[in-house]
C-alpha cells in the first residue's frame, strides 16, 4: 500500500452553510461594503443581517400563507403579503417605505395606456380606475384616487348580509365625510366571492346612500360614482335610480 496517496478533496463550504443560514452571507457583505469604504465592517455583520432578513421573510411568508388559506387560495399573491403585513402590529411598522407591486407590466403597455387616456379624455359618465391594495404609510403611486377606503363585504347568504352591506356602505360614506371628500366611487359589490345578486346589491347600495343623505343636513360629498363594467349592471342601476326619482 502506497503511503503517498493525496489528500482527499474537501468540498468547500459557503459562508452561509458555515453560519447555518439560507440567505447568502457573501452577497450581504458586498452590499454592506458598497459605498461604505471608510467604515470597518466586522465579519459577523453580514451573518447577523442575513439571519434577520431570513427570519423576517419566514415570518411574512407564514402570515401570507395563512391569509391565502383564509381566502381559499392555493398560491400566495402580493395581496396576501400586503394583508399579512397590514394585520400584524409589529411588521406593519417595518416596511413603511416599501412598495409591493401587484403585477408586472411592460413599459410599452404602460405608455400605450397613458397615451390612450390622454387622447380619449373622460368617458361617458364613468371611468375605470386601476386598483392597488395599500397598507398604512405606503405611497399610492400610479393611483388616480387620493384615498382608498378598505371595508369588509359580507358573504351573500350569510345571516343579515343585506343589513351588513348597507351598514358597510354607510360607514364608507361616513369615512368620506370625515376626510371632507367631494366625491367617492363604489365598485360593483357582486364581484369576487361575495356573489351578491346585482339587483339586490344595487337596491341595498342606493338605499344606504339615500338613508345617509336623509339623515344629514350638510355634506361635503357632491358626487357618487359607481364603477360598472357590463351593460347589465348599468341597466340595473339606471332602473333602480329611476325608482328613487318616482318616490
């Protein structure tokens, strides 16, 4: 047996493996050194930074998974991440200046949309606005509305769902009054998983608005818009508003 056999090659372990974290420690070190050449950065700083970011990512993913499960979704969407951060008291204070994109669009699509808006001008009484879920402190970039009112819409068929929907609309109007808004826009409530019949939703919505203005002597609201996307909904609202005029 020859005693001159070479040493066994040892597989080189990364700094992340030696530290017991998943996030790349070497990359964190490069980020810390970038633009901070006059500072001394210890070897433990990127390890601690990677461990903290890994913990935050795991915590947010767990809460986002719970939000997706509650919404009966099998995949985590950016909306679930926003809900997870917004519903947690501690996490809600961390990403104040962080914006989570809803979807990715090409630049040419954005330019085409902006050009068509400028050329077409205002529509025939209604305009379709882009939607974005916001958390407190997040800047509403690219959103036409100045304020977004978050509310809970009851499930159709649940106990007192019509009364709850009417109360929700009244609360939205009250919140708009508190902000001294001159206009407010309501989306079509039958959309999504709530499955309210269009006729019933229109009746409840108009009844709630009528009750709100009957109970107040002065209001800052001058216009109320309805975001309707099909001819059937438009016909229903026109019919129900005509019934209000006859009363």
